């Protein structure tokens, strides 16, 4: 019952920064565990970062020290701040939401393209 819309993607030079946003509607945002995933051409979708209802965060090794996930429950939005971007970060980034309470179904946004190139 939640709808997710990503924004903030685009073209950025290596070493640059980008902040992705995912706005949710249609449900109570605070009850969802949230995550950012990405999928590069020819590769499987992979976890980038996640944040629980309690604020606990988890990062893939690829983004540790460079990426920061945060949430603003008042705005029903989850963010992914990406710094020191590399060409390898190029992918479609997806927002994911899973309710804390059953049924724990996965909800996905449509994705936003991030391209890191000089």
C-alpha cells in the first residue's frame, strides 16, 4: 500500500557528490525498514545501504565511508548521500521499503539513473 518515487539521479563527475531521495506515500512511513539498491547493466541488483525503523544502518562494503543513508519520517523520505563517486557506482538506484509488521512484502520504486563519468 506504499508508493515510492526516487529522484536526484543524474550525471556527475568522478569524485563528485549526489543525494538521492525517495518519497513515500500511501502508508505510515515510520513502520517501514528502508533500503537503497542498485543495478548496473548485466549485473544483479545489490544492496547499497539500509536503515531500520529504529535507525540502525547497514552499508555494503562498496559504499562504506562514502555513502550515508538517512530518513526523515516527518517528510516520509529516505535519502542516500553519495560522496567521492566512482565510475563503478554507475547504475540504476532503487528505493525499497518493507513494513515492520506482517505481511513483510517488498515495495520498490521505479529507480533513478546515476551515471558517474568524466
